């Protein structure tokens, strides 16, 4: 029997205790999450999905800002979803946010949520923890409605930060099974072209983060 844990087992093991303090600790270094939420700008009555929703912190912020939009979240970790469901219920948003456990590389919104797709899909600091991250992007673009947008924020290459900072950050991130996706821009641009979408990539905070928007052309 292999001693390599399956992705869901690894994430459950990692977050079994961390989920209780996750939002408090991550706010100091997951930079750009709220900027992404502000720029989603979903149409009224539309559907928005977060891939790797974790504790549902982002979904709760977005649902408060857009009460006329339906929100959905998937995560592979049962531990994180337990916390997410509790927080969503506590905030009185159970009818606005629906959650489900799913593998981001193979998910299908029809059996999960009974919907055909989404006008906005976003991935916030979770792509760097997904072994099959290229497949996740391709899957997301496949469930994006014409005229819809995929938003991704994650760790960048730290190009305009001191070399010691970038080296130390990557070493520290590796302890938590996090690998910055240096090929994100080229990969998403290529996948976007195949899906009939155009890609824009920004590198805020002196390259600490990278923020990509892939907009699928309408009709």
C-alpha cells in the first residue's frame, strides 16, 4: 500500500486543527483576496463559484456585497467544509451560499448543485496547493458561461522583493504543501485561447501576488 496520502486525506490532515484559526492567521499574508472580491462585479441574478472555498470566508464577504447573486463553493477537505457550513449558518447566509465537497479537477455543477455553469468563478490562494492545478483551470473555464470571468489570486514570483524574502517565503510555504505557480500566466493564457477567452495578469504588492482574470468571449 502506498504511503502517499490522497489529496483529500492530506488536506483533512493539514486543516483538522488549523481550520479553527485559519482566517485569523491568513489575513496577514493572503494579500489581494478582497481586491479580487471587489472586482468580481457579478451581474444581478447570476451564479458565482469559489473553487477551494476553505472556511467560506471569501464567499461570506462576497455574498454580503452582492445579495442578489447566488454563491457556491467547493472544497476537497471535509474538515474545512465543516467549518464553512457552520460559519455560513452563523451569518444567516445558508440560502445564499451552497457548499459541496468535490475534486476541483473533475467537478460537475449539475449533480453537485443542479446548475449548468457560472458567470464568475474564482480561486483564491488554493491553486498553489492543488497538484493538478492546470486541470483545475481547464475545468473552471469549461463551466464558465459566455461573457463570464475566471479570477485567480495566488502567490507570485516576488520579482520586485529582496531575494532573501522570496527564498524564505518559498521555503516556509513548502512546509504547508504550497507551491507558487510560476507558470500561471502562460498556462492560463493558452487554456484561455482554447476556450475562447482572453487573459490579463497583474503582479501586485511588488510581485508578492499574481492576479489573473480570464474573460470568456460572449456568444
